[in-house]
């Protein structure tokens, strides 16, 4: 950031990073002086229509962008003018059963003006023509004032009284515009990168369909190389347990990250009183699934390496098949549906798919040479997705760092 310099001032009302040419302390005001708080629409089931006025809800905010894959419409006549979006409004989820969704925001553009929003949402309407409000609401400065309330609240929500007591420091209008323009340009770059990652994932789905769908031209070309097997012809349970060690740390297995470090959500080590408790050992390219979360993606290869994981997971070694290829084959929709038929309810509300049942499921695979050919193509695409996803994450980290230093 050659056009941003560190502030030399020691005043508490001056940000750590500042664009050249701006001086003086920022002014402290209440958030209510900088924007209006507009609660959402309350409607009845009979007000819902197949078309009409779109009502924005928490599901319409994805990755800080408006998303229209899950829409609700109501009769336009019940929506007053005050509950219609304008350009530069900030839509915020202020109440939800999931704490992680509370506080997420999306910026309203000209294209999405004149929409309604639901009762669990609030629109913050800025008193300026820039997007500084949107960026402030995503900054640590704002969240530090709001989220202590959420730690102890029985209802996960941001109340009007919470918003009314929030204070912020703002510069003059010219500096507001400079910060807004820069961060908005960065948001566009991040969104472009996100779209590239999604396009690559879509491309991979297309390639996998061409490989595995029986009616595709590519599949038909190699049809004589494919045969029907049982999963157990290629996978065997790994029956090794041990205490966690430096060489085999205790890890989680998640839909998002595969074998990965335990976050707060998955760390239950404080409940374990026995220091000698043993866990299932897993090695690189083992195949793993979670009976409870298999249908939402907790299934696939260990790409981390040697580790130990909870007994709730099933762990398998792979033999006489290319790991990348058979993993994708098992995760095809039809195969997963056949696996899920064996899922049984057990105590404590958990599910269980026994290893023997899993291994008995039929699967169609080509010969080893063909598997290698397709696995090489899949690996190339995966490497590109990983590279571009890393670039996206770097941009997001860069922006988060700026939000920490551009706002006081």
C-alpha cells in the first residue's frame, strides 16, 4: 500500500493507517448520528406469494453479498415505503438461532433497491453518500462493541438499544470518501477472485460428470474399461489406535478442511480426563467418513498426514486403486445415497454407518491405468482451486488487517 502511510500522531483519535494529505483527529459520534436504524417487515403466512415484493432474509446474505437462491415474496401492498431498500443501505442480520449469522451484512446497490427485508433483519441507512458505514460495520472496532452482548445473551440478537449506544470515530467527508473508494475497490477484487474459485469448482463438477456419468461421451469412450465392484474390494479398515503424540497429533475431520486442526467447535479435549486415552490413527491418503455428517461432506481423503482422530470416524486404507479417483467415485451422489441407506440411529442422537455395510456398497471403476489418467486431471484442477482459494484468503486477510488499522 504505497499510497497509505502510518500515522505519526500519538492521539487516540487518529487511525494507525491514513492516506497522505489528511490531518487532524477524527470526531466521536453515536452510530445513530451517522445512520438510521430501520427494522424489518413482519408478515403472516397468508401474505406470502409466488411473486410480488422480495423480502430479504439472513439466507439472502452469502459471503457479504446478496444471494437470491432462497427467496420469499409477499404482497407488495403490505410493504410500506420505509421498508424499501435504497442504494448504499446496509442490510444486517440482527437476530438468528445461529450466533455465527448475527451481524453479517450486505451492501445494497442501485440494482437491488426497492426490496423489502424481514423482521430478523435491520437496514442501517447512512447519512452520507459513501460506503463507509458498510465497511465500519465489518470492522473489529464495531464488532468489539457488539459481540460482548452476544456472549451472554439468551436470544442471539443485536437490539436497537445496543445499536443506539455504539460510538464511532469518523473523519471529514473527503477522507470518508477516500477510505470508502479504496475498500470498495478491494471488495470488488475479492469478489472477482471468489467468482474465479467458484468457476473452477463448477468446472471440476463438469469434469467429474463427464468421467462418471454413464451417458457422457467421455464415459462411453472408455466403457469397456469400467466394471462393477464392492467398495470393500479396494478399502480395508485401519485398526490402529494410539495416544496423541508429536508425530501423530489429535486432529478433527471436517467437511470444510478434511483432517485439520481442532477449532473451538470441534475441540472437546477438556472433557477427556484420561491422559492415556487412545484414538484412531490415520495416515496420508486414508479414506475417512463421519456417519453423522457424511451427507454434508464429512467424507474424503486424509491430505494432512499422520494423525489421530476420534473414534466416531471410520478410517480405511486404500489398495489396488488410485486414492484420488476412488475417493471421487465414492462421493458421487448415487453412491452416497446407497451408503446412507445403511445409516442407523444410535444413542445420544448420533447416527452410525457400520464399516461392513459401507464396504458392501457397489461401485463402478475403470482399470488402474484409466484411474491414473483421470486422477491426474482431477489433481491438476484441485491444485488450481487450492492456489486461487489461497489467493482469495490472502486478499481477505489483507482487508481484515486494513479494517483493523483504518478504523479506530
